C-alpha cells in the first residue's frame, strides 16, 4: 500500500484509535505521543497487511499492543525518575497543563499496565475473554486471573479513597 | 460517592478532542525522518556483505600462492595420517 492508502486508513480510523488510547493513558501529551506511535507502526506494517483479519481488527490489535508497551515503558521511566529524584540527581519537572493527567484515571494507577489494559478491554470495551486472550497472546486462565485481581484492586482503591 | 460501575461509565465517556490534521503532519514528518536512516542502514549492510565476500575469496588465493615455489609434502606410503617424512621445494 502506498502513501495515499495510508492517508485513507488514517482518515477512516483516527477517531477510533484516539478514542481507544484515551482510555489507556491519562494525559493529553501522552495520548498524542501514543497516537503517533500507533500510526507509525501502522504505516510500517501496512505493506505487509494481509486481509486474513479485517482492517479494523488489525488496527485494534496494533493499538492495544502499542499501548501496552507504552504503559510498561512509562512505568519503567517513572520508577527510574523517582529513584533519581530521590537521590536529587535530576530535577522533578512541574507538569504543564497538557501533561496533567485526567483525574478520572487516578484509581487505575494502582493497577500494573497489563491489569489496566485487561480491565479496560473487558469492562469498558466489553470484549470477550477469548478475544482478549488472542489479542494479547495470553492464556485464557491468565487473562481471567489477572482480570479478577484487577477488579479487586480497583474496588479496594475506590473504597479506600472513599469514592465507592 | 460513585460505584464501581459508575467509575467504569466515566471511563466510557467520549475522549477529549484531538487535532487530527496536526497529528498527521507530525506523523508524516517522523516517517520522512526515518527513511534516510533505513537507507543508510541498508547501504551499510550491503557494504559489509561485499567486504565479507571479497575477504572470503581473496584469503585462499593468497594462501595458495607463495611466489614461484611449489611445495610438495611427502608422507609414508598409503598413510596420510602418518608422520611427515620430508618436504621438497622446487623452483
């Protein structure tokens, strides 16, 4: 597929990708970074796309996996930043307005990236367990147990913060 | 006070708007920045392969030639595994 076709894919799917990643990451700045990363991957992989699955399923799969990697990387960086900050090796920057996370996401911070993705895919996007298992390449049992753990953690977090 | 389900409903609410045209131009910029790097890597890989081939063919040629001297090895009859008895140099 050429440049024109990438533009067609972009025009047809940009809103869906944006809606999905807005549920996975909390700040506008991160959403824009992740959005660009997803479409860069789509651009790279588009010549190899075979119509074994529908284009929207293929894009969904890329979006989910890129988002999961993004969340994992973000968590690693945050850990390193906290560590260096505690030794005063780096200045902890003030967050600008675009970097400020959406408050709705605060309770989700207690979940690890995989639990967070599983919970959103199952509870918000209402995907089937078998579908999630296939997309994330995880055994069904792992998806079920991690999802159950994620629900417990989230409910506890909402209760402890007197939100529930 | 919100319930677990209400919290999930909040997550389902529409996302903040995005400037899709600006994001597309940034993506296109990144794509064009990546292309020269890919070409450079490909050219480097081809150059390394050519050098490896040249070294492979040149090395045995150097080994076989020793000026004008021909060297023969003399082994015990019917035994190449046996001790080397002598070697003869001829012009």
